[in-house]
């Protein structure tokens, strides 16, 4: 596993999140939604790579989180896996909407409003915090 690759994914995810905030402020809601989804995808993949040494070539945020939770369970990090599963359960609707932005916003199939995109960005911000805590809890035990 390449630490440089992990850091590159994390940096790109942060840049996508910053860009999503900027696009929201500029009133470009469709692009902000798409960019927020990209931030989430890349950040989860960074955690997968850091904690497991690889990540799958899938794009759905909930599926990526499911893979991460499963891999953590397999490795005996039950508390970390549980926190991910609880996040997915608690934020299911927001995560579904975020996933839909991957296709809907990119191809103009859906229009987004400011409040919904702001909620998407908040869920991504919360996801970033969760993944940071999970990584810390796992790496502190090594």
C-alpha cells in the first residue's frame, strides 16, 4: 500500500469538498451536489486503502462504506465497523440522495436546490469526521 496514494486520495477528497462548498455559494447546485459525492467517494477509498491496502472499483457511497465495515469486522475492529454501519443507517436518506447526484447532476437528469445540496455537503463533512475517527481508532491499536 502506498502512503502517497492514500494522501493523494485524501487531498483530492478535501479539494472536492472545498469545491462543493464554493459551487454551493455560487449557486451552481447541480455541480456542487456532484462534487460533494465525489469527495465522499474518494475519502472512503482513501480509508479503505489506508486500512486494508486496497479499495474496490465501485462508486456507490453506501456500498463502499459497507465494504469498509465488513473488512473492519473481518479484522476484529468491531466497534469501528459498528460506527460505520450506524452512520449509514442514521444517514441513509442523505446518502441515497448523495449517490443519486453521481448520475443525476452529471448528466442533468435532476435539478438540485440550495437546502438539499447544503445537507449533502453536511453529510460529507460528517463522513470525513467519522472516517478520521475510525482510522485513528484502528491505527492506535496497531
